[in-house]
C-alpha cells in the first residue's frame, strides 16, 4: 500500500494578507476591479446605459416638437375637464335632480296667481285710519289653492252670505231722520266686515298653514298633474309592443275616478317627500339618523319605480313629461345612491 503523502500549508500571520498571494489566472479579470491597487472606480450604472440615455435625450431636444406635444397635452386636458363637467351636469344630482318651477313650488304650494285689488286695504291700514271704511278685501288676494280643502267658489259664496247676514237694515219711517247716525253705523259695519274678510283670507291661506297641510295639497296637485285621467287626454300612449301569434288586444278598462296609483304619480309624491326630508337634513340636522334612513329608503323606492317605468314606457310622452316636470336625471335611477 502506497504510503500516504502528507503536507501542511503554512499558517498565515496577522501581518500577512491574502492579496500577497497571486490569484489563479481564471479569476484575474474579475478581481482586477476589486483589487485595492486597481485604478478603476466603482459605479452602479453601466457606461453603455448612460451613453444610450444621452443619445436619446439629444434625439428629443427639438424645441418645436416639444412645444407641439405640450400644446396637444394641454388641449387634451382642457377638453377632458369640459367633458367631465358636462357629463356630471347631465347626470345630475341623485337626490334633488334639476330644479324646476314645479318642484320648487312644493315649498310654498305655488305658482299662485296673486291679483291685488287697487282699492283693497290691509288690516294694518285699518288700524292706522279706522275712520275711512275700505271696501271688503274678500277678492283682494286670489290664490290658486286654499287650505282646509276649500275652493274659491265655496269661499266666495260663504263670504257673500255672511255679508248679507251682517249688513245693517235700512231704517224706515221716523227712524230715517237721523242720517248722521245711520252713516256712522254703516261705516262701522264696513270696517268690521273688512277686518273679518281679511282674517278669513289669512286663515285659509296656505302660506300660513302647517307643513302637513302643504304636503297634502302638494299630493293633490301631483295627482291632478300626472294622473292618467288627465294625461291620457293630452299625451300620446306608449308605442305598441309587437305581439307574436294571437294579435287580439284586450279591451281597455274604463277608469273609475282619479288616478292615484300609477308610477308617475307615485314618483311625484316620493319626489315631494324627498325634497322635504332633504331640506330638513341639510338644514343643520346632520345627526338626525332616523330621517337620514327614511330619506335613503325613499330614494331607493323612487329608483325602483323609475327603472320600472323606463323599461315599461319605452320613452313615451308620459315618461318625457314626467322627467321634464320633476327634473329627474339619470342619476336618480342609475348607479348607487348614497346619503352622506
């Protein structure tokens, strides 16, 4: 058996370093950059990439082309801003939509035709000058709607009857000699009648009524405006659907009374209630969690009715009349509705 050859490497002293020994020939290129005696500096970026970037910059330094690109970018951004604003305006507000005169009249039950009589005198004028008897102001203020379910014909008839009952009887015979006393009594009656007539006008005026009475009158207005017992006489029906097979059409059922349950009437009533709740919630009652939930429920209920009616009516005149009068926008039935 061959004898085992043993050899021992010389131990390195503290003063010696590995760099004192020559590295293998195949490691010479790699170690030439890391060797302390090397004259090359260390860099994380290769010289080739730096050269390419410089060449690329020089290729795009045409000032005219840069100005053209910047002008195109600015024109693009300005056009995008205009389109964004226009689309947001067309999409509308999911709660209020677009303000219309009919919707704004829910607050005071207007438009109301106000016709002031030139000879009519208010209650304040009577207090300052009680000697001059003014004419009765029963017809001084004409409102389109009155409170307590009254109509103008009923009010005028009642005022004429009360005036006839309270008018002093003309004296006959010996009593007619005292004309001064008779004139004073008649003037006093005219003054009392004028005060009573203006008091009645203030009582039946919706401007002095409660919110509940105004909401009730608004619902009556909506029924008379969007009810099909009215709109069927002026608006064209929706386009007829194509019926395959049997072409027989069921006979239309005669309407018995005003329409109170159609989709457009219910949407109008919900719009009036939504406006009332939104005004209260935005008026400072931000902590009213109950009415916030009620507002959200009404919005979602109206959204369902709008989706159903849009699909059912197929863009008929009834649909166009409703969204134009109530200011309904696509935001009211498309997308998510959130109350913040």
